[in-house]
């Protein structure tokens, strides 16, 4: 009896086997990455709050020793830094330009009364440098960064995996309080600790990190914000390693000098794991191994059933 030619068949089975193994690997990594897409921050867009704001466009936020007449962000706590008289506002999405004063934003009311930011280019509410919404299309926070008036904004985060790396992403911008003059510097100090950070310290690059240095002021040769201007929104992502399952994410407003109030803007905060958690790795690894074993067994069975018959 003539031997059966199985070369083409075996090539087909081999090619299909390789394709299935690659597909299995992709599916396993996709399953392992499901946890990585889960944002651990609640109300990162500052969409929900309690209490009473001073107007339809927003208003002052309560801090540690405030009178309690302002608003409070859901899930977040705002407190003073090192005994400061913290000043912070929630700006709601909508027109940010003053309809009565050119080059100035809308008026808010907080613990020290009327407050507004410079808004270069605004004429009669036409809108200037300050966008009407955060980059995500919602609300944003404005906080004084000067020593004596700065704040710590923090949220307790649970369900973290010790040793896993987490990415904290957010949008930030810089401005200056209207009615003052002089160049300023602004920035946020971000930390992931076992407790809230309420004192400004030197960043260590791991558990405490600062936002990048601002652009160079034209004509000054130093980083910062030129008098009466607005620094556009920029996104930053900082990486932290969780040291326990329960930690506190803190944004501490910073800026200089105190006499020309520097303002820090913040919006759209997320916290996502970027290294697969051990349980996910074990699950995906065992799944791949089991699937490859099954496919290998089936492939060999097909080979044996297709083997050429010897001539008698």
C-alpha cells in the first residue's frame, strides 16, 4: 500500500496551533490587565459635592478651620497646611470670563470674600485664556499655593496591592489672583502615604513627588508664571509603589511668593495599577499553561492519526 502524504496536513495543523497559542496568550494578558484599568479614585472629576457654594459658577470650599458655609467635595478632604488659613475654590463648568472686567475671570466668594483670577484675553465675558471646563469637560479646583494659605487635598484609597506600582494621572494649570502683580511660581506636591500629608517637605522622588518645573518666564530667564498670565492645562502622570492596601493620596498646593498669590488648578484625577497584581499573574500563567497543554495533546493526537501506513 502506498504511503499517505501528510506533509501539507501537518503544516496546516502546526500553523493553526501556533495561531491559537498566540491568541491564548493575548487573551490571558488582556484578562490580567483588566484590573489595571480600574480607577481607584472616587469623584476624581470633582463632579459631586455637598454644602452650599456661593454662586451658580462655583464657590469657596471648606477647609479645616473654615466656618463651614462653603462646599465640601464628596470623598475628598481639604485641610490647611502647617496651620495655614487655607483658600480653595470649586469652579463649575461654564463661562469663566468676567462680563464686567476685561482680562479677569468670574468672581467667586470664599473665606476672605470676593476672589477672581486673571483671564488674559477675556472681554465682556467672551472668554480668555481660562477654558470653560477642565480638560475632561467638568469641574476643577483652584487653590492658593502661597505659604500660609495653601491646602492639602486628599482621599483615602483602599484595596491596593502591596508592592504594586500605581500611576496617578491628573491635569493641572497655574494662574494668579487678580488685583496683584509680579511673577509667580506654582505647582503641586503629590504623595501616596499611610496618612495625609499636611506639611510641605522636600520631595523624595518616591512617596513624595513634585509636578514638573514650569516654563521659563519670557525675559526673566527663570521658571514660573509671568505677571497676570495663565498657564494652560497640562497632564502629568506620577508613579508610586503601594506599601499597604490602604493609603492616602494627597495633593498639596505650592507656590511663591506670598504677596502675589500664586494659584494652582487641578482636575481629572485617576489612580490605576500599572503592574499586574500577583493573583492576576498567577491566574493568567496557569491559564496559559493549561491551554497550551491541551493544544499540544490535540496536536499530537492529530499527528498520530495522520501518520503514514507502512507497506506490508
